[in-house]
């Protein structure tokens, strides 16, 4: 079965410092990987995806993610964190065993950026 | 921009009531989804629809049903609400040929 793991419930970082939110995946075949962000009391917003191609994927709001096949990871990164980046981040993988875009989500990582 | 609209953001219902959660998308997407979000569990798929009047069960369909009478509208129905259905419900849509799923703002349901 396809799955993703987000090993950290919370990540704390100071504003201006680089941030990393970790995600590892387990799939059979080539993975389709996604990152979403959820601000308080809001829905999920799409940040970026990896389907194929360059291992470094750039997304919205200055975020990027690095696909690493040997480590089965897809960590979300940003060079300089903002207080406004504080939110809940979800990694997801498409379940390719189904004929539609079923996403399997991780449990989420709360990012707290302090001033 | 894709717009997925969930008309009810916050609802409080009594145990045993029938509950309707409505979702509308404006991008002519073929596929629509209902997810449930709970702390520590992430998002779990309840139901999926790939066309008008067509539906497929997700991972946790028990206690729920859905209706898709028009392409742009996908409703989640709780036939007899129970307290363990207190949760955040997220509607989403996607093109059948695409990979990206777009989510609505969510509906917070409390069953008392």
C-alpha cells in the first residue's frame, strides 16, 4: 500500500532561518508526491508536486521540495522562514493502485516560526 | 483560480439528525472528493465521484452517503449523525486527466 510518513509533529524555527519539514514515502512504482499547507480554520492549499523530472521542485510562497529516490524522501524546504509560514503542512502520495487521484496523506507537521 | 466552495463552514447538529454538506466547484472538474480530517490521523477519503450520478467508496464510507446530480455539485450526507462524526470535512475536485487536487475551505461539524 502507498503511504507517507511525517516523523515530526511540530517543527520550530526562528524567522529568517532555513526550514525543513520532513516526509518519507513508501510506494510500489514511481511516486507522485505532493505538499499542501493548511492555515488555521482554512482548507488545504496546494504548494507543489513531484511527478517526474528535476528532483528539486519549486512551489508557491518560496517553498521547494527535494525528491530523493534512494532515501525515499520528499522534504519541504524554504531558505528563509517567515512568521506567516506558521501552519500545518501535509505530505501526500497518489495511490496509483486506484484509477483516480486518490491521495494518501501523512498526519501533518505543525510549523511554528517565531519572530 | 480554482474555486471549491463549501457553503456551511460551521455546523452544530444533534445526534440522529440528517446532515447535508454541500460543495460546489467552478472549474468543470470531472472528479470530486470528500475527505475527513482528524488530529493525528491526517485526511481520510470518504467518497469519490468521477461523473454525475457516479460514486466510489473511499477508505471510511460507513455512516455516510453522497449525491452528485450535477457536475459542479457534490453533497455529503450523514443519514443519522453520531458524535464520532464530529470532525472537519473537506471537499475537493480535480480534472480527470490531472494530478492536482484542489480543496475547499472545510466544514466544521459538531454533533452533540
